[in-house]
C-alpha cells in the first residue's frame, strides 16, 4: 500500500498582497486588473542654457528662473534693435538706503510722513492710506536725507512684489520712504516720463524680475536694477513718450484727488 505524498503547507505572506497593490499603483493599474489608468503628466517647460552663459554671469547664478527663456528673448529683441543700449545706472542715480530701526511719532510736528510700497498702492489707487497714516520720528537714528523722496523721482519695489514702478508726485515731495523702495533719480537730459514708460514695459520687467533671488521673500538689489539695459531712442521720440506719460500721470493725480474728495464728503455725510 502506497503512502500519499505529503505536500508542504502554503504560507501566505500578508505583506506580499500589499506589495502587489503598491506595484499595481505604480504601474497605473487598479483593482488588480490589466486596464491601465491614464494619468496626465504636468507639463514642464525646459530650455537649454549654454554653460558659458553661467560662467559669464557676474553672480554665477544656478537657479533656472534667472535664465528664463522670456528674459533671454527680451534681451535678444533689444540687441536686434538699432538703438544703443545703456545700463540704467548710466542714465540715472540708482540708490537704496540701508535698513534701520523705526521710531514712530504721533503727529507731523515730531516726524515726517512715512510711506511704504503698500501705502503707495493705496495712495495711487484711492488717494488715501488703507490704514492709519504714520510719521517717522526725527529722533530715529538714521540719516533722514537718505530716506526723503522728491518730486520727479521714480520708486521701484524690490522686496516681496518685485518691479512695481511709481512716480513721486508733488503731494509726496519731502516724505520719507521705506528702504524697500529703490530710488531712480534721472540724470540731466534724461526724461523721467520715458524712463517710467520703459521700466513699466514687459521688456524691462523681464530684466528686473530675472534678478529675483531670496528664500521665502523675493528680493532684488539696486545694483541689479542698475544693470537693466535701456534703449536710447531718438530725442524727439523720447520727448514724445515723456510728454504722453506725464500727461497720463497728471490726469491720474487729478482723478485721485477727486476720489479722495468724494470719500471725505461721504464720510462727513455719514457722521451727520
């Protein structure tokens, strides 16, 4: 009588099933079936940068955004133009005061009216502060002359939101501004309206934002802003652009004054 051959018991590894599920998930399968799930792969823009461009860069930047293709195209367009290209620093005094500890005053008698980038957006939008007006105390340990802004200057935001261009009108003449606003002071013979129009244009903005750096908060320096290339157009063309820009800025000032007056009238009527 023959004995039945005994077979070894099958040991089921509980981890094997889990592993199979993971493999299916990686291979795009569900429920153990052979039907693949089509997943859309996010589009990522890539472009080639010559290694020499990195070595030629003064700061040897390695972040891809610094070599943005749109910035390169903007520079190529400038170089193809018949106009000579000058760094902004040759056409204007580009300066930025250092950081300082602020001491606030309760009223204008003891300080100077203070403005930062957020304030400028409110002042150029509705003609008034979105919050309470502030005064930088004259006791603040800083050279006030380095902070004071004057009519005819341009201001450019250099921290957080990069590249916003503001013109300093008469009503802000003599105010003090934050160290996060780069001062652009045109040299004699350089029309400020032309610089305002150009620095606000896409070709200039691409150059400005191409210098962005920083970890959590974006920054650009006044040295980097000074490197922005500016085309030198015929004098009559620059004069025309200047006139048109200044007319637009003056009309905006008139509109802002009207808006501010209406807001004050509304406030008085509500209090009655």
